[in-house]
């Protein structure tokens, strides 16, 4: 029996993200900071919030696509001290895609 032998629709194998925790931590840090550091922290919070909105939009579209697929969200890979973060890994019967 293979992975795609029956109609499954979109299945999230990993849906959660570290972005919410990052935003919470940076918000707490911002309360203690001042000057240029505070401005930089607030800029990072703004970017993270924009990224989170985009990721949530993609999650909505994937969930409502009706396409048989397995989805991994917010994956971090590290080899020999070098890391890469992947927003989405999507596996279908015909192809696998990373964004």
C-alpha cells in the first residue's frame, strides 16, 4: 500500500511554526530595550508578523485545495553547522516541492 492509494486531501504532518514564539520573545525583549536596539527589534517583529500572515494565507489555501498531498511546515535542517529553514515541503503523488 503506497502513500497515495486513496483520496486523502491535504494532510499536515507538521503544521506549527516557531514564528509565534519568536514574535512573543521579541515583544518581551522590546519592552526592556531602548534607542536603536529597540528600533531594530521592532523592525524584526514587523517582518516576522508579515511573514506569519503570508504563511497563514498559504496554509489556508493548501487546506482548501482538495489536492492529495502531505505537507511539512517550518522545517529547519542543519548539516556540518550550516542550516537552512524551509517554509513548506509539499509531497504529492507526482512531485515534491520546497518553498
